[in-house]
C-alpha cells in the first residue's frame, strides 16, 4: 500500500547550482562567467555555503506574490 521512497540529499554541486552559481562547465559557458572550482570543498562546507538552497525561481515567486499584494 505505501511505497518506500529513498530520501536523497542535494550534492554540493546541485545545492550551489540552485543559487545560479556556475559550478558546471555548461552553466559557466552559458552565463559567460568562470566556473567555480569546488573540488576542494567538503560536503559539510558546501552545504554551509549553499545555506538552505532555496532556488532562485522560488524566491522570484515569493517576490511576485508580495508585489501582487501591494495596493495604491
């Protein structure tokens, strides 16, 4: 009846990518900025650097909702 779902945490690369930080060659090339070298960063340090890893579209949606609620 209930399906067991395997919980998976974000890798350092994935967590930093949610903040639009260029950590992959593809994203760095697309954004025209140098790639951030995170090869020496441990998983614990990377998680601290990314914080809660709230994605940019999520922040944009929150701001849009706040702006739509403003009245003159």
